[in-house]
C-alpha cells in the first residue's frame, strides 16, 4: 500500500486544518484523517486527484528526488546559500533542517564577537526570508538539547532526526553537505548518500565561525536578510540647533551607509503646520512610531553601520518638557531599541532659528541638556559626550568613535 505521509506534511506546510482541507476537497474529515494515516486500503482516485490539486502536488504521483541539509546556520552565510542552491537544482524537494542546542548555541555566542545572541527565531527567519520564493525548499527545526556534543552522540542524534522525518513526512534520498567527514555516518545511520558541495571552500571561503569572530570584516559573506542583525547602530543626540542632522549626513556619507532622519521635524511640518507649539500628548506615539520605521529602514539597507538622528529618549524628553509627563508608548520604544553607540553633543554651538525651535536662550538649552542626561542615566543608556563647539572637531571625534566601534567588532 502506498504511504500518504507526504500528504500530511503538505497539509502542515499549508497551515490549514484537516476540516478546511476536507471541505475544500469534498470529503469528510474522518476519511481524510484515515487517508493521510495510511488506513484507507483502496482510496478513491478522484478524491486523491482533488486533494493533490488543492495541495498543489503532482498527480499522478511521480517518484521525487528529495534532498536534505542539516545545519546550525549560526549565522546563515553565502556558503550555506551556495550549498542550498546547488542542492535544489538537483532535487525536486529540499528540506533544510535547522539544528539547535541551547547550551551549545550559548557557548558559541560567548566565544564570539557578536553583540547579541541569535535566537532560534532569528535563524528560522533568515532561512524563511532568504528562500521565500522557492516553494520546494522547506525549513524544519531539530532540537538537539541533551545529545552529546558533535562529533559524539551520532546514534542519539540520528534517532531524533528519524523521528522528525516520520513526523513531517520527509523521505530523503540524499544528503547535501560541505563536510566530508560526516558522509560515512550519514551512510551508516540513514543509508543516505552524501553529495559534497565545495568542501574545499574554493567558491565561498567562509564559515559561520569566521563571521561570528569578525562579522563586519566578513560583511561580503553575510546575506541581505542576515545583515540587519549585525549592523552597528550609532545614535547622535543633542538639544535644538546642536548640529545633529548635518553631522549625521556627513557621517553617513563618509562611511558610505544609511541614516535615519529625525521624524519629529517631518511630523511637525506635515501635521502641525510647521510649529511645535501645536504638539499634543497624543502626537508623541505617532512620532515615535515614524522614527522607528525610519530606523528600521536605515538598518535594513546599511553598510555595516547605520546613523540615527535623535533617539526615543530625546522624543521622551521633549514630551516631558512640553507636556509635563512621559509617554508610555515612547517608553516602550526606548526599552525596545538599544543602540551600540550613543553620542551626546553638548548644546554649545551657535543657535540657528529655523521656525521650529523654541528653546533658544542659554538657560533653556542648558536645562534641556540636563534633562537629556538625566533620562539617559535613568534608562541605563551608556553615552559619550562631545563637548567641543567646533564643528570639525565634532566630526573628527565622531569618526574616531565609530572606527573604534567597527574595529572592536572585527577583533
């Protein structure tokens, strides 16, 4: 009797209930359940055809070559992508098995130059986003917790992998890998032939270890969907007319990268007639949300580092200054967005009235600067203050700080 376990897997991938599939295909839920669990001895050819068409599967069923790839993808890099693209060009279906182990993954992070640890969801997202247009590539998770560390524990690991195959309806014909030393174990434990792709790293001379140790130095090997995770963010803060926007533009230009402009100024022009006096408490969440979108865009397309003109603490400071209280949504954004380097400009440059600024006298500028410092400390944000009023000295000081940040990541 033919096994229809692959139908069960296809339904799971589609993300719909058995009842939904049964209704769409003109059969009862009970019949469908028995069918996919191989309990129907002589299934209806008509119902099978309708079911396959609904699930976008070939019918009549043809023999398919199914490949499998195991990996931590910690992180995903272009060498992985080459392996996967070579494999999918040779098989009908490819299953990428994302392997995770809580203790091992934490140890890898602690021994790395990464500023934060990739979660399982991060790694799953990288894979799903990178291969979202290739519908015959499927991503599954294999949890390896409790199994002896590689290269030990092959027997326990293979049993867990086989259980995953059974649960997901995966029936592989071959394994794709760049690790020659694993081929014998795949043969012995799975009875699968290993097809090696670029084992000498001639095409992509990179490894996840290389990237973990020096992500910015290996930037060319980090895929588009992974790069935002490794982008270093630099926020420049200061009071009104402290030269933030001009400085941000200069730095983004010289480092050949992106910047997030201050959304609050745009909001005042587009919604309040260009006058900050029209601001209300209900405007600050909208300003914060717009700023977040600008920041996300800058990070997504950055070249190693992104510059942020004004952070959420500054928005909160203006809210407290004008409204006498802090905004809970802005505080949530402060908690959620943390930057790698925060530079506070002393508010001692010449005042420039542009129609939007209203804190121009010496006392007001000093008070707002102190408010910024108080709120930075309250939110446990480390910052570096640049006190020179000279624009060129500020520019050079920022360049030195950013270079230190980037070089630190490449140690």
